[in-house]
């Protein structure tokens, strides 16, 4: 957009006004002088604003070549040029308003000069129509756009939302599967232990309290590791010390527990003499607790048993194979009254338990008591049923006859099987 202003001055034949003469001459003939001034302002819109450029041009024509420019005209032209020129800039050498020869004046008068000022950023006029984009404080993502249906979502934000949701899917699936696996393992363990307890109560007589204590220790140890989700890296290696006289069901109950021990761990029944601990550790599983049963141990083998357990525990912990170790000691006192024998048995059991604790082993002591006469009769009845003897033969008289032939205080139920077989075949 450009604004053009024109101003011209043409004197009449009479000479015009005396206040502002343009030229003066010695001749009586008044020369004809035509001078034209043009003011231009060009406004150029840009992204940073509007650029305004001002241009002023003037031209002079005279029909008398001997006419010279007056002092007033020279002063006006020189002031106008100095005002429009940049700072510290002199007049161009080809423009001269003072000349000594007429031909130089004619050339200067006939030539049109154009002076321009430096472009600078200015605010547009109020009445000026600017048909262009004006720099406004509008975000770049909203320029030249129009909302159609509603607020537009940020695609980057939507993209990261999808990524977060997709990344959470495997985490939820893994957490759900882990909870299901450990929950199923605990349920399976509880069911197996309950089933074992019912079997042991039917086959092992007079030891309900001892059987419940053993199963509770095993169940608590494994369930504690399952709740903490650290079954493989558990550092607890409990020792179950089982003591009692001979023939009371220690070995029989331990064999039933070992055969029904829940997976994924394994169970191993070891008899004295003991094999190298490394061989036993190699059989163990890393996925769960293992059960190691050391049977037929006596007082003279206590030191060897403790050393074996310490080496086995260190090796099992190093390989992340937790295990529960059961030590079965037979403590027997022969040819002694019942009260004295019971005191000696308890004293020897306390010595074994103290030795294990002194070596820093986490030990639980379970005592199997001596059998009563009624417990021995129940063993005889079960033995007769397994022999396939008819119900007519399993009478109270026959059962008492077999039970009387066995010393239940020293032998327990060990001779029941042989005595029942001999009575049936006879």
C-alpha cells in the first residue's frame, strides 16, 4: 500500500506573491518555472510487523536557461535533503545548488533527484487498511487452522498414553500369573499336608501331638517363603530334631511325610552312614523347599551329623536350594524302671538339642513318647488286617494274646509284624 502526495508551484505571469518568490532574474520577462514534489510512503507487511519506506522526489523545469535559483529555494532544497538523508551522510557529489556556470545549473535543474530514507519498523496508521497477516501472539500450531468438531487432542500426548497402557499389559499379566502360581502352590501344599496328617493319624498310633508339630513346622516354613515371594532365595534352613525310644513310629512317620512331600521340591531319605553333602545338594531343586531326612542316628554319631548338616546348609544356601532337614535320633535306656528310663531319655535328648543350638543351627525339637498297651493293640489290629486275616479271627482274645508277647516299653511296635505273622500261620 502506498500513499502519494503531490505538491506543485507554478507562478503566474505577474510574478506571484512577493513573500515567497522561487526565482529572480534581471530580465523583464518572467520565466516559467515548474517544480513538482512527490511524497510516497510504502508499507510492506512482514511476519515481524509492517515495514514503512518513505520516498520523496522532486523535479524542476525552467524555460529560461539563464535563470538562477534564488537563495530561498537553495536553502529549502538543502534543508529538505539534509532532513531526509541518513545521519553523517553528505550530499551526493552530482547534486549542486551553487554553480558558476549556466550549463551546470541547467543540468541540475533538468535532472530529477530521488532521496530515500532507511526502512524501519513502524506501527500502521489507524485508517490504513492492511490486507495481510499481522504478527500476533498466536501459537504456531493454531495458525491457519479452524476447529471443526471440538477440542483437538495433542497427538504426542495421546501417543504416550497408548505407550503407557501397552507397557502396563505385560506387567499386569506377569503379576497376575505370579499371584496365581503362588496361590495355587499354597493351596496344593495345604491340601497335601492335611492329607498327610489324616494318613499319619490312621497309621501311627499315640503320636498325634508330635505329628501335628512336624507338619506345622513344615507348613509354616514354606508358606512364609511363599507369602514373601522369595521361595528360591530364602535363607531359612530349619532343622527338625525328632527323638524318642525305639519302635514308637519315628522312622515310619518320616517315611510317610517324605513320600507325600509337596512339589516342586524333592525329598530324600538318607540312612547312616551319611553320603557327601554335595551329592545330596545336587539332587535338590531350586524351585522350592526340599526335605532331607537323616534316619537311624544315635548318640555316638551326633558330631558327624552336625558337621554334615553344616556343610549341607552352606552348600545349599550357596546354590539357592533351601531345604528342611529332619534328624531322627533313637534314645534308648535298657533294663531300667520306667521313671528312671524316662529321665535318662529326656537328659540325652536335651544334650543333642543343645549341641545343635551351640553350632548356630535353627532347631525345632519334637519328642515321640513311649507307646501304651492300648497303642500296641491298635498296631496288632492293623497288622492283622493287612495280612488279609478274616474278621472272625480278629477278636479281642487273639489281639491280646499277640500284644502280651511284645514288651511295648522297650520294643514298641517293631515286633508286631513278625509276631502277627507267626500267630496267623500257627
